C-alpha cells in the first residue's frame, strides 16, 4: 500500500460499562472504526464503544447528517444516478457510469479535457450528495456536479459561474479540495498534513465521519474511568466536551468550530482551550454579509446567531436542535413557543396572516434565508424583525418581499408601519449599515456601537473594522481603546484593522496582547508587531514574543495551502523589510490562485517598490483585464503613475477608481491633489467638494480644500474651512497651524 489515504474497516467488540477494565482493554485492541493510514490518536474509540453506555444517543445519531457526513462510496451509500447518466452545465459535459462494479464520473479535468474519475467517497444525504475523487500527491477533490436527493437529478453547485479549468475555483483545484476545504469538519480528529514544498497532502483522520468524539472529545480516558468505577462513575469537569454542564455560550462556541466561516490558527483541533484558541470567526464584512448583518455569502450559522437576542439571553443550538439526531426538537411554531408566549405571538394580531398559513410561521418572518450550493436553503439565525425601511435605503433583503414577490419594499414598509408603527428602538443594524455603506456620518454610529457592550460582540468588532474607512489620526486614537476590550473578537478585529500602521508608538500598543489569553489574538498581535526589530521588544514581553512567534509559524504553516496564507507570510516579510522574500511569497500565493487580484495588486506594488516598474505595470494591467470593475486597482495604479510623474495618466486611472468605487473618500483626496499638480485648481476644488458631499467632516478633504482656496487667493473661504478643521480636530497641530497662518493673512 502507498502512503496515500487508505481506509481499513475493523470490527469492535462490545463491552459493558459494568464489566471489568480488562474486557475494555481487550475490546480496544480490536479497535473498530474507519481510519486513514496509521491511527493518529488511539484515544478515539468510535461510536460502537460509546453505544455500550449511551445506546439511545447513538441510535439518535445513527443516520444523521453527522453520521453520513463522509462515507466510502458503495452501492449502499451512493444515491446518485450512475446509469450512464449525462449532465451538461456551462459548456462542460459530464457522464456518470459504473464499470466493473466501480462508480465513475467522466468530466473536465485540470487540463481542460475530460477524464474518467473513480468515485472514492460521498458527502451528505440531503438535500444534496457530493462525490469525491482521488488526485495525485494525496489531493482529494469534490466534483462540482452533485446529486439533488429531493428532485433526483444532477445539478451544478455553482450554475451561475463560468469557471476555467486553470482557476482556483475549478473543482479539480483549491476551491473544492477536500483536504483543506472539507476534511476538518466532515471527519473526526483530522490531521491535514500539507507540505508546501511539493504541494502534497498526507491527510489522516481517526474516524471517517462526525461521530460522538468529534463533539465530545476522545473517549478513551472517559471509558476507562467508567469501567473502573461502574455505576458510581461521574464524569469530572473538563473530561468531556459538550456536556449538560457546559455553559451556554461555551456550548455555542463548541458547535461553532464547524458551523462558522473562520480562519484556522492551530495545527489541528485537539479539544484544548477554547474555540478562539483555534479559529477566528469571520466578522461582518462586505461581500460576506449584507450591510445590516444578514447572511450573504456562505458564512454558515455562527456569524448570524451571535447577532441575535437569543444568543445574548443564553439560548443555545441544543435548545432548538436535538444534539444527536440534529433534528428540530419540535416542529412548527411550537418550537418557538417553548420560550415565547403563545397568546402574544402565535396569533393574527401579531403576525397579521391567516392562522396556520406560511405567513403565520415564525421562521418565515424572523429567519429569512438563502439557497447555497445550488439547492440548499439555509436560514439566517440572527432572528431579526423584518426592516423594509433598511431595504429601501441599503438594498438589504427582508422576509416580506421574499414571500410577496409581486410587491415592493415601499409597500412592505407602509404595511409594517400600519401594523406595528415605526421601530422605537435602535437595533445594531441601524448603526452598522451607515458605516458599512460609507455614509458621511457613518463613523459616529460605528464608534457609538463599538463602545457599547449592549450590542453583539461580532457587530462591535465589525464596527471597529469599518472605522478604517474613515481613517485619520483621530480615528486611530479612537480605535486603540478596543485593544483592551473584554471580547476577544473585538480585540482581534481591532488588531487586524490597525495592523498596517507604521508609527512606532502606535505599533507598541499591541505589545500587551502578546500575553492575551486567546491564541488567535496573540498571533494577530505578533503579526502587527512584526515591523519592530526583535531588539525593540521590551524585556517584559520578550519571552511571550518568542512563544507567540512559534504559534505564528504554526498559523502560517496550516494556512499555506491557501493563497491568503502564503500572502500573509509575504506581508510578514514586508513588515520585516525583506522585500525579496515578500515578492516570492506573493508570487507563490498566485501559484495557488492565479486570479486573486487583491494579491496580484499587492504584488504589483511590491514590484514597484523593488524597482521592477515594468513588472508592476504588467501586473496592474492584468488585474484590470481580469476584473475591470475593481476600483482599488485603478487607485493603486494611479499612485504608481503619479510617483513617476505621469500625472495625466494617473488622473485617468484615479477617475476610473472613483467611477467603480464612488464611496471611497481617499480616492477624491488623491485625485484632487493630482489636479493640483497640473494647476487645474478648479477641477481639484470640484473633486474635493464632491468628496465632502459624502463625508462632510473628512479632515483630509477639508484640509486640501482650504489649501486650494488659499492657493487661489480666496482667503476668506480658506479661513472658514480651517476654522471648521480646528473645531472638528482641536488636537491636530497641522490644522491648528494652518488656521493660525490664515488668520495672519489678509
């Protein structure tokens, strides 16, 4: 056998909780569960061992989504039609067939040509089933075509995407790679074992599916203690995970490990520490969430649930879902009525729909959702009140229009007001959305929300991150306070938001976080501090610095099969002033995902800094060609041209940046300065004024406008603007100096 993944099915002998320890030991020797290669940890026993004492729970689990999370492909496990079935999508023709009792798919491979691929494993049971094939160097890939188990048909997971075979998103590459995208949450006790040197995997797991120990932790010690003490045995605190004694928010965190969009920091999950020692959740960011915090991209459940009042009041996943079968504990409105009074809520005077109709179902108003992976409808777990008024202003979805497809948001808002009146409370989304969309006064709302712990921590963390859209010295000083926030997600998001600042005094504010109780926050702080030489680290932090450096290396290693992970290493080298290795790291990142234009834009900037002007221009032009509406590229390219004194070309690119990203205030500032360089003062003034319409209190734009007025001899206007600046930013000495200078001029 090779050192690639292979699986052995053994038979475990049963044992009784009341039998002697020797019988347990004998049973363990016969150990019975599907394992990949050498069992990485014999502390994991398998569900048959658990069933000896917990038979009812194992019966509930059997046949569940967790039980069927991953299975070997057999006649019994494959649900799709492989009777020479054909399916075509986006110009790619696929055929599914059986040959000599083995299941195959003939479809487009990484070279753009069709090949026969043997089906090795299956994922899931409903509403879809995916199929996994083996590639060289330990790679396992999930086919893009899946089986709809409800309508019994083949379908495309991403029918709206035309994907070229050379792209990262192609099923044969990173986007549907089992080793890094799926394995950690579809099997138990996974070791990814990726080697960047040859881009190979030797992924292993203890148990093929999500069994008891995936949630409760390794069972060996627990079983031994049960054998030793028999009926007198009582599990001690910390011996097992997810028990009846687990605190509500900790229980949610333990489920969240696999039910959230997140970044991994530890080498593997070992049931030590907390969720935030291993993974950092994705905050509410553009392209992932709507401006009000509703789910947009495939972000799973945690990010929306922790926004909810339910979470704030210690409702957990298991209050609604049976933790073993995963089914709802009760069907229909009765589930909600466990906590919410029936006479108040489950009546027409509350929902204004016919009783027992779809509109009378709590979830259809308070848990709107979206289809992912082609046919998988998932509900938003923030449990929010529909807000058609926000839909009108920000384009966010609402449950009213989701059902009443022939109506408008305006109609829904009028009907809402007629039934309930206007909201008499401030929901966090009222403060988040203005900053999310770049409104002029959005900064004040973001600061208000970030500062008030009454709002969800994930929303506060997101607010801090969005404050960077209004970046200046005053904003930085406001943000620094959140490095000491009680919530680790707020601390971590603050570090991320400030990690690119270079002022040494600001950078040193990250030092205390080297001793943060959460590994994710410590590692983020280390990255932010990496612009400092190790000799600059104060003595009291040196030991912590060395320890966290090792944790940082683990983080880089475990994410090195992602383009973002390799780019982060490049960012580290850049902070250290090692531009050559930074370039190599970014080039390596593009080997993983050659269409990642954010990385390519950063690489272009690095080329320019290294004197490789030709390579820089070529990189920018490639990004523009691949993604012509990505405004940030035009901005960066304009800066390059401006530094070369190619001002007219720079103006053209900056105009395009504003065209595609009109809410970015910094673009107006830079374009105004470019027009000033060619002595087109009126156009420079016009651009600054347009920017101030979006952000009336932006210090940079007010300063450049005062400068332009002064340059044109319009001193009264200049003094008026300078006075505004001093009133808004009394501690900014540059603004104070300008105002004093203008007061002395007539």
